C-alpha cells in the first residue's frame, strides 16, 4: 500500500482536510459523556431543570459541530479517494499499453480486467476508510481511554485486560485473512477469464452446441471462487461475535465494580454513566478497527496484485537514446533469428531464420499451420522480441529505433480483423485521426471497401457493432486493410488478411496494392498459391525453419514441399469444380 500512497500527493489538501474534520467530530463526541454526567449529577439528582435545559442545549450545539466535522470529512475523503482511484486506474492501464505480446501472454485478460476494476475499487475504498475510520477510531480510542482513566483509574483495570486481548484477536485474524483474500482475487481472475472467453466466442459455443459444457466450466470457476470467498469471510466473521462477547463481559464487570464504588461514594452516578459511555466508545472503536483491519487485509491483497502489474518491467525495453528517421527504403533483414513465446521454453517457434527483403519488393511466406509464419512477421514491428539474432530495417537494428515511429512505418493487417465500437469512418482513420473524408474514401477504394460501405444505411457513419458483429468477415478484413493503407506505411504486412475475401475481389485488391504500394516493401502471408505467384520471392516455412526460398517458378523446380502445396491446392480446386 505504501508505494501507492504517492497517488494521493496531488490531492494532499483534501487528504489533509478530511482527517482534520474527523478530529473535530471526535472531539465533539468525547465531550458528550461529560455533558451527560453533568446533567445527571447537577440536573437530575438535584432537580435543577434550568441546568438540564442549559446543558442539553450545549449538547445539541456540540452535536451540530460534530455533524459539520463528519460531513466535511466525508466530502474531502471521497474527493481524495475517487481521484486516487481514477489516477491509479489510468496509470495501470497506461502501463499495460507498454507490455509486449509476451507480457500479455503471461497475464490473462481476465486477470488484468480484475486488477483494473475490482482490485482498484478495493484499494480506493480502503483509502476512503483510512481517511475517515482510521482517523476516527484511533483518536476516539485514545481520547476515550484518557477520559476513562481520568474518571476512575481503578475501573480502568478492566480496560488493561480487555484491550490487549482484543488486539491479540485482531492480529491473529489479520494474519489468517490476508493470504485468503489473495486466493479469492485469484479465483475471481478465473471467473472473469472464463466469462470473457465465453462471451467473445459465443458464436462458436452455439455453433458446436457447447453451451452445457461452458455452463459447467463457468460453474466450476464460480464455485471455486464462492468456496474461497466463503472461507475468507467466515474467518473475518469471527471478529464480530468475539468483540461483542468481550464488550458485554467488560460492561458487566464495570457495572459490578463501578456499582460497588458508587455505594462507597468513590464515584457518583453521573461519572459511572460517563465511564460506561467512554468504555462503550473504546470497545466500539476497537470493533471498528477490527473491521477496518479485515478491509485492510483484502485491500492489501488487491494492492499487491496492482503493484505486480505496475512493477512488471516490459519484456521489450526501448533504447535509452532511440534512433529516429532511420526507416528510409524499407529493406528488411533477418539475421539468424530464433524465437520462443516463453523464454524458458526448450521448443522454439522459429529457428535460425536468415533472409533479406529488398526495398520495394514483395515477399510471400507460405507453410503449414503452426510453421511460424505469424510469429515471424510479428517480430518486425517488435510485437515480440527475438530470443536470439537480430531484425534490421535499412541496416539498423529495430531494437535501436523509437518503437512508436517503427510501428507507424510498419502497417500490419491481421487475419482476424478487429474493429472497435464507433463508426466505419472512425475505424478506418483509427491510426490517422486527422484524415479527411476524401483520404478515408481513397483508402477504402484501394481496399475494395468503398462500394459496400456506400450501400450500408449509414454509409461511413454506420455504427459498427461489438467487434464488428454487423459486418461479414470479408467486409471486416477490407475495412482493416483500408485502416492500414490510410497510414501509408513504408512496410506492409498482410497476415492472411484476405482469407475471407472471394478470389475476384482479392485479385482487384492485389492490383490496387501493386499500384498504391509500389514503393513500399510488402510481406504477404497467404494460404492460396494464387495470392503469391506474383511475389518477387516466396519463403517456404516448415517447423519454424526456412525449407526453401525463391520465385514461384524456381520453387516449382527445386522444392518438393512447395510442389506438394501447389498440387494439393490444384486437387482441391479440381474437386470443387467437378
């Protein structure tokens, strides 16, 4: 928690005023038992009605001042806590944006969502409680002890036994509950992960009639969360009965011992009543501290999870003095590059990849599923870091470049087109927000998307549903392509990005790309041979290694693996066409 307190510094005034107002309220509350004792001793017992009215009016005034203190504390503590939570949430989100794909692979989406929402809410609530209850309870406890001792040092022997006993119970419960709440949040991660996977893949679930399986999977995750949460809350629930037992026992002891002192004339009735009020305040303050400690236990577990993300050093570190304006022509070189998704893995996805793409040329990559095609192109914009070897652009190691500039120069269109909520226009100019309508339409025409967009009821103002649900796969791919073309990248990577487009439309897109991107370097991943026959060079990948490289005609003569791929597709076309 201590390392997160820095988020309160910009709001130090509110964080300071909140406890000051609370101290005012505590001071007023500590006066009330003494005023009550005065009413009993000097008013009720002496039959002085004027004294009762006078002191009663003072008590009302004191209560009103206390109300102002409590309200002021609530206002300023809320302001400080809400701003604290907002800033922490923003910083956590911004830090996640710096993660490489490998970092994101290590932390599931469900876990990150939990940390950005539930965990931050826990810590935020703890800050507000700290500015209110953590001020009120200790000051009330200390003030009540002092006032009780002043009234009767003999009766305070009961407190000397009670308070250490209660503190021991609190410490034991705190040590038990902190690891429990860490497990509770971990189980909540799993619930969110299962839920997110189900909702994002609901069409697949329904298509394969797997709703019952998904229900059982969610039920298992939910049950585990319930069991751990029940165990944790059952542990802290012991706090209240134990506290009430000690409270009631202490009150009985004070009444027994104090009653005897009243008969002896050691203390009067008003002082005994005041003492009982102070003792009740002491024990309820301890009860409040106990509840607060339980909240601290849960908040500490959440704070540790938040700090785990904030303290995660991104796998991909940017150079101390990054180089700018180094991408001039777009020549790409892979120098003995190997790669594994987990650095500790023995099995590598790419092994000793060595090739060069000349500026302005088109290189196609083909291979079986799992051969490493997508992994290879993901290294160019530094979405992942190579395990060994270097990737160079125009002779410069990409690790030395400014990563934001590098990614602006490298345009990447993925097979799984991802669209964001908003209009089609917003999606196309996602990377170039200031683009004009004419530029947006030009990019859409190049991607063969303009015609179908114009036919939509809202045209470019058509609102895209969640993840583009109201568009077909081919339409989403063409909008994604238009989005990348609008950015005018020096290097264009097409990762099987026209798999959902028919052959005629693909042919028109390829012709448009040859005209529009003739000065750009292109890397194309495709399953169709027809999509890559015109490439300047074709790389055949097998088990993460380059099995062959050359033009279409050269590979037909020299590579049996390429020949097999071509023949399998020709046989498939023969079957399809009868």
